[in-house]
């Protein structure tokens, strides 16, 4: 049994087996659209909001998804299991890795180690 | 003894969201040995070559991450002296004494919060229940090891905001050396610090980023590069969430692989590195060479490695 996962703020859609979490299903197909982090419900990088469709979730870090958010459809894709076709909004993103000083704000481009200064 | 003051990171306490899955990961896959459980539901582990009772503690919680690290010091007198120095440094908050026995087989601990927001402890006593090979005419390694089977818990890498305050505390109050650092821009603004209290190239490392009290990884020592490759096989065989590797770091020269426990806390197993002496000049890396500094083979940064923390 496969369900269709559609990312509404992107162009991706892919099939997801009922027994596989949405993030793994995406990765297994070599698809992109949801950022991949720890895959264990701990880091919050793959946070999404289910806009439409039935689902269940596994244990997710409360530091990443609050009780209110969870009841509002927020989930971590690595702990999200589709029980029908889903439409998702991607919320999570890779955070900047190094930042901050009184003398300048440094952002390290993650792709090429380029740096820039924003004052 | 030549090594005095703070001896080593003696324990790390991690939060996990499914204790049974976590215990299976840390014993069967990583290859630590479970040594105790307490009435709070905490599980205590050690690596096979460690003498003291435990080095890793898991606690069931509703979020992942690190509760605290504990540092063993050389004597009760040093504990009292350093507790006073830390408290009077003006660099820490939330100081308290934890009673002896709160961790099994462990004496009293002095607890404090450092400028990057992480909770640290100092303690002088933990029962030396012994390593798996014993101390009389020992074999080089014991039978019955499971998984990657590191010989010891080695270090943690932590993320936080006030890197300068934390480095000042560790170097000027706790006596650590700055083995390596990463600096950015023409003003050489420090963005990472690798700190040693021993002959190890790092006992703890910190990276500057905006949020307090974030955990990047806990690391465990293997013997050699082939054991790192075999760890990669175990990661695939057991379908463990891999982060990256096997590769080599420019920083510390370590041969490494990174992966996640079932709650998303990052683990590293590594081999190699070099011997650090307190009079060794600090190795400095510049941000324009950060790719090979972190991943010597790929020579480029990895988004998930730098961004994913618990």
C-alpha cells in the first residue's frame, strides 16, 4: 500500500509505503524537498506541517514540536507515517552554523566555506 | 603524577526518547557494556577498557540532547580548590553540589553552567570497578565484545553562543590547553576551540553558534582506520542513521565516522589523532580552509554535519 506525498511549497511528490516514514521514503527514492537531519526525531531539521491527509507519528522531541504545534499538524517527517495521501508544507531548514560577535555577524556558506559579513 | 588537575571527561548524560531502543543501540551497535540501572530509570554504561564504574548515562525524556558532562579530577583537594575557583570566576551560573551516591559508585559532584549554556560537573571519586581484561597479565582485548566496541568515551563537541567565555573558563580556571582553533575573517574571530586537559588532542570542543546548550556529538575511541571502516559496515548492516564518513578530519587528524542514535543524538567513533602536550603551539585553521579542516578528503563542508544538533 503506497500513499502519495505532495510537498505544497515545492515541486516534489513521491510515493510512500505505509510502513515507512515519509523522510526515509523520500530518501529511498533519491528525491529531495525535505531537509534530512538525524532521522531520529531529535534535531527538528525535517519539520513539516501536514496540510491535508491522515497520518500517525512516532516519538518526536518536544524541543522541536510543541504540544500545540503537534495538534496543529506539525510533525517531523522522520517520525511521520502516512495513512492516506498527504499534502505537506516544509517548515524545517538547515540553520546557519557559525554566527555572532559584537564586531560583525559571520555567516559561513555551507556549500563552499565562503564567508560574508553582515553588520 | 604528571597529569594533574582535571584528568578526563568521566561521564556524559544523554536524553533519549525511547530507552529500550537507545539501550540496544549503545550496547549492540556501538558496543558499550551496560553496568547498572537506578531507581530513576537511568541506564549506566562503560566502554571495555575503562576502569571507572560508568562513562555514559542514558535518561528517558521527551526531547533529545545532553543533560551534562562530568569531569574527573585528581583528588578531593583538587575538587574543593577547582569548585571554589570555578564559583569565583564570574563565568558560571547555577552552581550546586550533587550528593555522593546520586550516580552509583560516584562521590559528590560540583555542578555549574558554563557561558555556552552547557551543564558541567567536577568530581574526584568514582569506584574503579575495572576494565574487561583486568590488570594482571592482561590480554590485549577481551572476548565477547559487540558492535564497534570502542575502548573508551573520548570527548564531546558542543555548540553554544559565548565561546569566548567558555574558552576562558576552560583554559584559565580549569587548566586546559587550546590544541586547535578555527578563526574567521581578517580579525581572526574565533569560531571553534578544541580543548585538552591531557595528552589527547581534545577532551571537549566548542563551536560558536547562536543557541545555548546544544549537543553535536559524543565520541568514542577505536584502535585504527580498519575499525572505523568496520563501524561503517555495522552502521549499514543495522540500518543506523549515518551522518557522514568514513573520512579524515584535518582538525585533530582523526579518522572518523558519524552516525545518530535512535533519538537523533550524534555519535562518533574515531581513531588516530596525535599526542598533545601542554607546551605544543596551538594549531590554527582559517575559515577559508574550513572544508579540508573538517573533511580532509572531500575538502568541502557538509550542511547536515554543521547544522544538525540536539
